[in-house]
């Protein structure tokens, strides 16, 4: 019995007796008890009260393919070729890549409750606790090489911002090249990975991580200012369910991916600039080799940062292993 089979029975947050759990799963109470203990591996708190049974305080919002599919737009439903929802995986990007290498086509979406080796940009780990956040990877195939995909990761940021707005959340901002920020703290990140022929047919995996209800204990491993959707809510505001959020992301991302090779970044540029967290501000660009200070002047039609420096005027900076910070 996989240890996650107990979770749907406890998801509501109500108490459930050991006997009810055992009967529902057709196993002994001892087996139930062992599985409950094993759930601690996921960082889940299981409360046990004599005479009442077990519960997960506050309940748990599990991923559910039917709920995701029922919230898809007709256009996104038509573009989605497969929806893989996993309990735990090393990285949804890595899994989507494996699926593509095994023959999965454009439009495969892969998400998981937990990533054991979530990947961030610049070799960082993406902190991915169980059933709290969103980890989504989408595969798409392109035919005109990597050059036709310039600016795609920035357009993905705009699509994520739209998805959050469609879920009635307050407006977020974007930090070049790939961060989604709220009030200056990181809410989410985007990681594009590519395989195939960089000059011809290639497969792109678009990975999106969004902090929804990040447990403070897990967040200790994050090495920058972070936030989550819970912290964005007005007092008494209701957090949208993760399945609805996942569907909103797919509703925006799938049409973007389907049209990008034809349209390029151009149609997304104005919206990106309107969401630019650093527009007109003094910034420092960290490239690993050196730091470059200047004023952030938005992006060009290819998605390159326009950095104005005293020495060289406007310089175009392309993505890669670069990060941008507000100047101290
Ligand atoms: C960043 O460093 O800002 C990018 C973070 C990207 C995280 C997402 S979570 C889903 C997908 N799977 C991964 O392993 N990484 C991306």
C-alpha cells in the first residue's frame, strides 16, 4: 500500500478513526498505524487523539486530475496532451524530460506534490515541500531552433502573472529574467530546459515553481527573500485551491507555448515592461565573473535586458547564469 493512499481519507482535516481508515483501505489497523508514521517523511503533521482517531490539522489540498481538467479552458484542454500528477518525484522538469525522451509529445504537463531534487536557476535547489506549493513542468516541441525561442522565459513570466490575476490574486511583478515577485520577495521562479537540435527541432521543458503555502520550517533552506500566496491574501481572503491555480497556469501557458514560434516575444513585451519590478531603478547585474551597475531600462523585442551604464550607455544583456539585484 503506498503511504499516500491514506491522504485522501484525511484530506478534509476531520478526525478519522484507525478502524475507519483500515476498513476503507482493506488493511489492518497496524498497517494503518505504520503508514501514518511513514507520512512524517513528507513533513505532514498527523494529530492523534484518543477516542477520535487521526487528522491532519487544517486538512490538505491534494492534486486531483479531475479538478484540474474541469477548470481548464476549452483552448487549453485542446492543447493538453497528457496530465501527469505524481506524489513525489526528483524534479518535474526531469520527469517531463524523461517522458519526452520516451516519446511524449507537445502539451504534456507534469506536476507533483513534492520534489526531492527540485531544480532552480544557477544550480540552486528549489525548495519543494509536500502538497504546499505548485511545481509544474510543461513540454513543447519547436522546429526553428533555439534562436526562435528568445524571450520565451519572459513571456512565461507574463503568463504566470496573468494566471494569478485570473485567480483573483493581487498583481505580482516580474524581475528579469525569470522571477515572479510580490512586494519585492520571490513568489515563484521559471526554469526552461531544452533538448534536441539547437538549430532545428528541439523540445523545451517549461518549469514553473510557485510558493502557495510554504511551511516556515521548509523555507529555512531558501537563501533569498521569499513569499507565498497565503501572504498575499487580504485578511480573511481565501486562497485559491492548488488544482484551480494549476488549471489557471495551464490556461495561460499552453496557448503561449503553442503560438510562440510564430509570434515570438514581441506581443508580450509591453505587458512584461508594465510588470517590470526594476523599471528605471539602479541595479547591479551579477554575472559570476563580475558585477555591472546601471539603470534597468526594460527589455528589447528579444527579451534582452536594457542596462544603462555610465560608461557604455544602453547595453543589451541576454539571459543565462545571471542575476539582477536592486543596487544597495
Ligand atoms: C528559479 O530558480 O527561480 C527557477 C525555479 C524553477 C522551479 C520549478 S518547480 C517545477 C520545475 N521543476 C524543477 O525541478 N524546477 C522547476
